[in-house]
């Protein structure tokens, strides 16, 4: 996978190539923390997607790569953008649809951790989600700025947003996250502690940068990591 800026056709769908997805992300001038998080999620998702596919469960690998890298774009949109008024995840889906990639919308819409707080909402998402949606959602829950265990990720969330939910809801959220982990890692045939990263984003970002994408010097340093 990868190559120059363009598109790749997978399972009768046209999705942005890795470099094209990187160019879309850079076009929003992400701060370094956002770029680092997007890269971690994309590389964890790619690692899981390929192992799942290799075990006989077909996965749209190109769509997972692009969606995972672009899952948080609604956080990067300028004030006044229509998609900023939508709930997180739905805003990313709407923006990707608007810029010509509706095939990625379903993969990013359900990733936010708040989806785990309501049993009915999560149950509907879980019942309709394919492996691509599950992988993107789970990868987001394994990455802050780097790959980390679920309990570390949730401890960070709770420290930053202590008033979001009461103790019972936090327990329910983490229970559902663990259930998602069991499904995704089971499909991939790996123990959660063995999950890794497929290091593809640096090359894609360098390709996007060579294609005359204007990049802040701090981002250029991050892209070379």
C-alpha cells in the first residue's frame, strides 16, 4: 500500500491513498500533539487490520489506514466550520463526506469514547459495525500520544475530565472498551499486550510534504520521527 498522492481502489470503493490522506490531514495545520495522536492511531489500526485480514476476515486495508489517520479532523477545523457544530466523530464523518470521501464516514463516526457511555447507543453501533469500524475505534482507545494499554488511556482521560461521568458510568465504559478489545484482538489473533504499530505514516507525510503542502517547521520535525 502507499505510493504517491492519489487514490487506491479497494473492494469497489475509492479511498485516498496513504499520502493523499496525509495531505488532507496536513491541510488542516494540525498541532504537533494532534499529528502524533493521529499517527499512533493510524499505525496501530494498520497493524491490527493486516493481521485480521491475514487470518481470513477480509478488511478494507486502505480505508482503515485513511480513516484512522483522519478520525479526529473535526477537532482541527476552523471556528465557524459547519462540522464543528456536530458531535465529535459525526463532524469528522461530515467533513470527509464534504471533501469527497463519504466511504470513510462510517469508519470515523463511531470512534469517540462517549459512544461507550450509553448501553443502547453502543449496542446499536456494535451490532452494525464491521471490522474496519471496530479496528479504528479500538486503535483510538490504545493511543494517546503513543501506544498504551487501555487502563493507561482511560486513566489519562479520567484525570483530564473527572466530571464527565460518575464512577458507575466510568466502570461501564471501561467494561465495554474491554469487550471491544476482546473482539478486535480476537479477530487479529493477538493478545492485547502484543499489539504493535505498522510504521507507515512518516513516509506518507514526507510524500505529502514533497507535494508542495505547506508545513509548519514543528510539524516537519514530527513527520521525520
